[in-house]
C-alpha cells in the first residue's frame, strides 16, 4: 500500500480494496453456510420425549374417555330437552282444546257433561305429570353433564401439568445444546481470529495485502457479529474479553509503531542532507509538499514564502536552483521544470 501519485496506481489500489471486500464477503457467505449447518448436528426435542410413555398413554386414554363421556352426557341432555319441548307443546295444544271446549260448554250451558269435564282434566294432568318427570330427568342429566365436564377438565389439567414438567426438562436440554453449539462456533471462530491477527502482523505489507485484509474483515465479522445470536447468557464475557485482548494487541502495536517511527525520524534527522534526501520516496516527498508538509521531518512549512529554501525545523533543502537556467525549483524534482535539465546536472 505504498502512497503513490500515479493516477493508475491509485485506481489499482482502489480496485485491490474492492478485491479485499469481495474476498471477505465470499468468506462470510461460506462461513454462514457452514455455521447454519451446525445446529442440525443436534436432535430437536419436544415435551413428549421427556414424559413417561406409560403415563402419557394412560393420560391420553383418560382424556379420550373423558371427552367421550362428556359428549355422551351432552347428547343425553339434548335428547331430554327435545322430549321436554315436545311435551310442553303437547300440553299447550291439549290445554287450548280444553279451553275451547270449556267455552262452548258455558255458552250452551250443557250441565250434563261433568263426567266429560273430569275426564278431560285428568288427561291434561297426565300430560302435565309426564312433563314434570321429563323436567326432573333433564335436571339430572344436566347435573351429570356438568360432572363429566369437570372430570374432563381435571384430566386435561393433569395432562398439561405432566407436559409442563417435561417442558422444563426440554428447556434444560436445549440450554445444554445451545451451549454445545456455541462452543462449536467458538472453536471455529477463535482460530480464524488468531490466524487473522497473525496475517495482519506478518503479511499485511506484502503484495497479497488485499487477501490479508479480506480475511481480517471476515474473521472480525464472524467473531464479533455472527457469534452474537448464539451467545449463552455469559457469552458476552467471551466477546468482551477477546475484544479487549485484540484491542490491547492492536493498541500496543500502534504504540510500538509510533515509537519506532519517532526513533527512525530522529536518526534520519541526524544524517547528512544528501543521504536523507536519498532515503525519501519521490512520490511521498511530492505528496507531502503538496500538503505544505516537510518531507524530511513531516512538520508544517510555509512553501509560499519565496525565502523558505530550507525547512526551518530540520534543515532539509526544499528548493534549490537549476544548474542550467538558475530557476528556483523543487529540490525533490528530478528535472528542472523550465529547461528540463536533470537535477544532478
Ligand atoms: Zn523538515
Ligand atoms: Zn533549468
């Protein structure tokens, strides 16, 4: 990743970053497929796996029987209700006929019909008695229906209680399974992270840097994002502790690099000017000067002032004069911008 001012090289570098990102995306995709297949290793349990089969069969039978009993009681109630309704209609109809007959009798004043009156009243009473009996039967059947309903409820509750107890065991087993899956994932993700750190440490400045960065993005994503949904309750510790280790590792590396840089810079500033100039990269010197920064010591300098031929901080020459035409020119330029003479001439 050398800094360059060449246009094509800049674009090639951007393209290589694209390669790094694409590489990381494909790795992430592949990792996801692998990860998704992991939980399938484990069997999925339900409450029925943790209930005594003998007990469950008995409970099922009880439930079926109780349902049947309740249904039968309800059918009996329906039948009794129909019967009662029929008797009520019969009574109403008989009572109507009797009332009409009574009215006719009063109008015609036929008093010789007392026997008939008694007979008709008796018949009416008989229907009434049957109706009362049917009502009593219906009341009894309703009582039985309620009893059967309560029995059914009790059986249902027992069954539910047994299933709830089994559910607790399922929950326990699932928790253990999740823990196992989490450790599988950790076992995959941790070496990736370690390998990524090693690559970052050793290989990030090689010409294969796009693959190093792609792998780094993939490993960080896998560990810090993908693992999250599978973290058990204490899993946060692992994430934060590993995060801390990585940050300390990266931070110490940055501090070391800074000290190293300052040390090198100090040593470089001790060298004679010509040697210092030779050590600086041409492109870097030009890009520094474009930002009003001294290429030798990287401190700010005022390049617009035509008197500033040397850096006031480190003394390196910033401008010199062409050997051919005496023009004032950038001391790092390889050729004179006016006469084209090589800088050595
Ligand atoms: Zn300087
Ligand atoms: Zn010149």
